[in-house]
C-alpha cells in the first residue's frame, strides 16, 4: 500500500493511533504501515525504532493532513479535541441518557463482607475435602456455606467446585480409609 502514500506523522504508538483515527474521522484515509507485523515481531520489522509508528495518507491529502495535525498537536503530546460543529467532549448526544451517580460504584460494604465470608468458607471446604481426615470438617462447614451463598445476589466463582468437593468428599474418604480398615479390622486382612 506504499504506492501514492506519504508519511505525515511519526511518533509513539498511542499518538499515531489517535492521529490516524482523527484523520479518518475528518475523511482523510490514513493508516499505520506494518502495524500488525510490528506488534507481533517488533524488532524484526521496526528495528531500533520499535516504539515509533508512522501515519501515512494519500499524497493528494498530505497537505490537508499536515495542517490538521499541526493545528491539533502541541508540546509533544497529542491534544484530544473535537471536530468543528460537534458536541463538546462528554456532552450527551441524541438518544443517550446520563448514567446514575452510583453506576461505577462496587457493591455495598455489607455485600462485599458476605462475599468474602462465603469465599472463605468455600476455600476451607475445598482444602478439607482433599484430606481423608477432613470429612467431618467438610460436613460441618457445608451448611454455613450454603446459608452464606443463599444471602448473596450471585454465586461465588468457585461455587460449583465447592459443591462437587463436598459431595464427593465422603467417597474420597471412604476410598482412602479402605486399605486401613482392611488391615485393622480382624478377619479381613488374613
């Protein structure tokens, strides 16, 4: 694609991507040559300028692109700006609604504590189910774990594994103790 294209900007990856997007938004076709190749194998394609990217446009639009970049590039940093005639950054467009104030807030403190308690019980059940001697602990902890999960709005990430471990723990314990019972019980190990 190098035929008829000229480089109008050379800079960091982020600046080049932003300028390329801004030029395309203005109707000037722009691209970053070898973008994918330089991302996958940067030293083979990019050489010592591995972190720099060039923005190329058709020769017919080069002067207009340079003027646009010169007007919007200051102090070595690309100054994000809006196109003329469009809404200012952050303004609502037609059909958009403002987000509620607590949209990005996490769950309340009480919910976080319940999640942490359920996760801790789940980890205890998982660890206890590994040991043959942990069956009583698993059986004692499964009730409080299920009650804690019931209070949550969503199940913990390890919920299915915890339930499987609790259900299979008796079989694991019986299988692990079978050789011991075989030799300890009178008449079985003869």
